[in-house]
């Protein structure tokens, strides 16, 4: 009987470290280069005192989350786009200051600000909560 004295051939195991590195780099690349959500930007700037003195201020009071607001002792709704455009066309260079009643959502305030911007108002700012 012959004895087999040869050493058995051991296969080298494939290292997973480089594979994990490549997958991690690809993951980072796709995370950093992807856009998941588009953000709309609304310009909100506080008017300077000289700008406020030079321009007429029109105070808008937001009354409800539905979009009811009061301007010049007239109660209107955000849904009436024609009325908004007429208000802005009367005095386009005025500074529209939005005041909010306590307890209202921030989104309703942003909706009103956006509606005035879309109606053509040049300067709309937020005054805060009454």
C-alpha cells in the first residue's frame, strides 16, 4: 500500500473586505447624488426701518387655519384669488405684514404668504403671533 505524502491543496478564501468597501462607496455615492424631495423656497425678508417708513404697511391678520384673513376691516378667504389680486393691484409697492392669531398652524401662515406672493405682492413679511 502506497502512502500519500503530498500536502493537500488548500484553497485560499476570498476576502470579503474589499467587496464591503466597494458596496459602501457605491452606497455613499448614490446617497449623496440622489435627490429625494424638491423643496420650494419662499423669500421672507424682514423689511428695514427705512423701507418700512418709505412704503405703506398693510397689516393682514390671519384668523383661521382655513385661510380666512382680515385686511382693512374686510374679511376675505385665501381661496378668493381674484380678491387677492385686486388688493395687491391697489398698492403693489406696499409692505404686507402678516399677523397670526394664537393657536393657528404655521402651514396656514405660509399658505397666506405664498398666496400674496403669487398675487404679485413685492414685499410680504411675517409679524408673528398677536
